[in-house]
C-alpha cells in the first residue's frame, strides 16, 4: 500500500473540505425551498379547503433530521367530507 505525500494529503484534505461545503450549501438551499413549498401548500389548504390547522411534521420540522431526500409532511384537519 502506497503512503500519500504531504502535498497529496493536503490536496485530498482541501478537496474533501470543498465537497463538504458544497454539500452543506445544497442542503441549506433544499431546506429553504422545502420551507417555501410547505408554506405555500399550507396557505392553499387553508384558503381553498378551509383546513385548520395545517401542521408541519417529519424531518422538515426537525432540522437535525433534514437531509437531501427529505419530503414535506403536513397534517391537516377541518376538511369537508367528500360528496
């Protein structure tokens, strides 16, 4: 097995740090987009279907559990029954 030189190790470390920073940026962007979509969906449910309350739960509601594959979970009450 070959040992990395100090220069190769430094390149590896910089690349890993850049990838981590890029991943954190993507996660923050996804979180902001998910929050906007959840808010718009809640407003639509309230306005068009008189839903009250609309409750956010799941990984978007618990930021420590949010990840790039997280979805949006909304619990809704107060909807009229289907005819």
